[in-house]
C-alpha cells in the first residue's frame, strides 16, 4: 500500500476510486465504504482512501482520543486491500480551502477520481460546507461517479464513531465488537515491567498504548492476543496497577493462557472482549495473587 503523507502536492499514477471519511474506529459503516472502492479495482481503478492526518475533532478543539491510531489505520487499510492511503494534512490553510476548489484540485486533478463514495455525514472544505450534493454537482464536469452510502445500523442504532467511542467509555466491549465487526484492540510493543507476575507464577506481557489511544474504563477484561500471526486466549488489566504500579502510567498488562515464550520487544495486539471487574488496589501482593488466580480461572471458563 502506498502512503501519501505530509504533503498536499501529489498526483496519482492512474484513475482512482476514492472513499472519503475520518475513519476513526473503521467500524462496519466505514468498512462498507472500503468494500465499495475495492470492488472498483475490477475496473482498473486504484482503491484510494482519503482521510486527514489529524482528527477533525481534535484539530477544532474537541475530542483528543482516537479509536484507531494512525499506525492501526494503516495496518487495517492494507489488510483490506487498499492501494493508496492519503493522510491529508489538516491545518489552518487546508481547512480554509473552498469546497469547489477542493473538488477540482484534489479529487479531480490530483487523485484523478473516476469514482467517489462517502457517507451521509460527509463534510469538507471551508466551514465544512462541502457535502455530497456538491460532489454530485461537479461529477459530470470532472468525469467521476459519486455514490452516497447509507448508514449501517446495529440493533436499530446507526453505527458511528461517536457511538463506538461512547460504548468503549462505558466498557461495553461486546457492543463495540458488533459495531466494529471485530473486538476493540490495543497494539504496542511489549515492555519490561516490574516482572511481579513472573515471581508469583503468572507472567504477563506489558504494553503502554499510544497517548492518543482511547481506552475503556480501568479494569480487568477477557481478551485475545495476536502474537506473530497466532492468536492466544488472555486476560488483561487496563489501568495504572494501583497495588504495584506508580499510579500514573496507564498500561495494558495481559496474561496469556498456555503460552511460555519470551515476548519482550515483540509487537502484539490485544483484543478486549468483555469486562470482568474494575481495577482494585489490594492491601498485599498475596491478596493480588489470589485475585489474579480467580480472574485467570474465570477467563479460562469464559473463553
């Protein structure tokens, strides 16, 4: 997958099928857009995703946490078969681009769009005035076809990044999985910790998420862990480990069932399946050990 980043000056090598969106979370509604442009590859078009390098909400002073980090997005898009990912710079200058100029310069001339799809909440250009109606207005002039993709619903509710974010913050990971199509995940490199789990016979893999990654409420979660292309059952603690940690560093610490290899320095992905219990501060390491044993037993039965 080709990545166009940190520039507004680019020109694609061929005609493209473009999906436009924020793609925070890449939920099943976003995936519908991606599948549309993948279908256009049969016509010889380049499957192209256009998104911003900074969250629109974060740029305008709103939401700072992301459901999907930049690295996670890249991995997902590549796995889905996207040819080109455009991480368009969002700054005061580009945000002030007139919508008609945006269509002419970026979509028609630089992306050489032959097909464009977007959701009903599409907005672009100065004051967010660009919308799907504007795309349709210029379709004949610039030689592309525009398709509006309806919202997807789960349990009668429209799937949106806002809805996914709210469910993550509630710790309702099962509902999050329905909206994403896969369990919510946290990726990172396994770091050295205090190795307390190893001393009490329950070694854990410790990763510190990126600072802009949205995490569910602190607590223990049933999980699955992707390591070197293989998936293992696990149980994860999300939080600051108040009994043995510094009380400030947020991490995702995971015990992997039936796994004895060294994970230090490896990149892993932890999928949070369901909430087990809140994070607690215990009065002793022994009390913590007994609770961990109970959590691990519950996870083995559940998973």
